[in-house]
C-alpha cells in the first residue's frame, strides 16, 4: 500500500513536470514541503511560474484552493473574515474569509503591509483563526503557498523573521534552461493545460503519506550530522545568527519526506543536502561584515565545512 502511494505521488510529480517545464527539482521540493505538513514560499521575478505551480499542486492533490492577490491597502479582515450585524437574528454573524480553505495561495505576499502579513501567523502555526474572541479551526489539511517578488522591486515590504520562520521551505524557480524555454515557445502558452490537471491524490491519501514520512528512520549518526550543520550556523563567523531548534526539526522532517518520496525508509546525508538550501536559506543571515554572502553562499559554506562523518 505504501509503495503504491509513493509511486502515485511520483506520477503526480511527472504530471507537474509537464506543466512547469524544466523544474523537476523545484517541483519535488514543493511536494516534499506538502508531505512535511509545511507552508511554502516561492520567491522570484514575475512571470516565472510561481502561481502556476501553486494552482497545479492544488489540482493534483485534490485540494480546495483560494487565491488572494495581496495589495498595499488590504486589511487583516480581508483574509480572516468579518462579523456583520444581522437584523433578523439581532446578533453578529461571522462571514469566513478566504483563509478558510485547504490551500491558500497568497499571491505577492510582500506587497501588503506587515500588519496584514501578520494576520496569517496564527493560521500557519496553529491551523486556526481567532476573530472577535472566538477560535475557529481551519480545514485539514491546510497549506499556505505564498509568492513574493524580490525585495529590490518597487512597492515591497520585507517579511519579518517571525513570518519567514513559519514557512517550512523557500524556493526560487529561476529562468528556464534554453531547452525548456524552447519547448515552451514551441508549444505556446496554454492556460488550459493547468486546468486539465485532474486530482491524482486525495487529501486523505496526502495525510496518509504525511504520516508515512514521519515514520522514516533517521539514525543517530544522521541526527548528529543535522546537529553539526545547525551548530555551524550558530558558531560560524559568517552567520549573523543561527538556525533555531524549530529550523533543525524542519530540516530533519523535510529530509525524511525527501527520502520517502525517493522510496527509502531511512534518511541518508544526501537527503539532508538536497533540502538544506530550501529549508534554512531563509532562516540564516550573513554577518554585518559579510554583506556579500548570500543565502546560497552560506549554504554552500555549510556543505563544504561540515563533514558528514563528523571529522570536520
């Protein structure tokens, strides 16, 4: 049963490959994020396929999805919902906002103000919304896939560290390879291609797969390797601050899901390395005197300096 579910999800990944050409690594990282019960941040220039990937994931996993286009004048109530006085009942009636869905696409999340961005914090951490003193549970499974434009673009508000930390992974799509772009140009733009995607996995199967991923074995040596990676970020001169315990758990959890997706019941160091940049890239910052060090350079430094066997 478990093997059949893995193969079904692998087939789903292959279907996604036909929609977003030339991005197999990013697609599998996004699927790994969902398997790890996490939220995904996709950061890139406009027109790179961020929204297409989010909608396609919802379709292939049979999830109800809602899209919010974030703007600078948006208020928290536009996301969470609002209570409106009902003359018939003589009381206030809560009207749920678009967050009450299984997959919320927060499009261009950094175009809205920090106050509105923070409206997502409770939902992403607790799977619930508290409005007017009443707590309401969100549908399960619940995911946020947010897209954001590079901070160098006009009209963007940086996500604070507390908000970034709620995202299990951050990925970039980047420009397509010449071969993939040529295939895209040859077939032409086809907005109906994404619409033709049918659900290959049910939400119940997805939650079953999430449980299977948690059961993947991580040896004591593997956990020691994760600890050394995390400790290096806390002690290395190039890092402003290190990865938190929550980040360490995220790294191990994603490595388990990556291993399961590749039909292994135990985690190997390569699994950790494959998800490392996506999991900790947005959780580390270069020290002030190392301004030239981007997240990718910091991750590469980790991979180079932290020995798998513990002798480095």
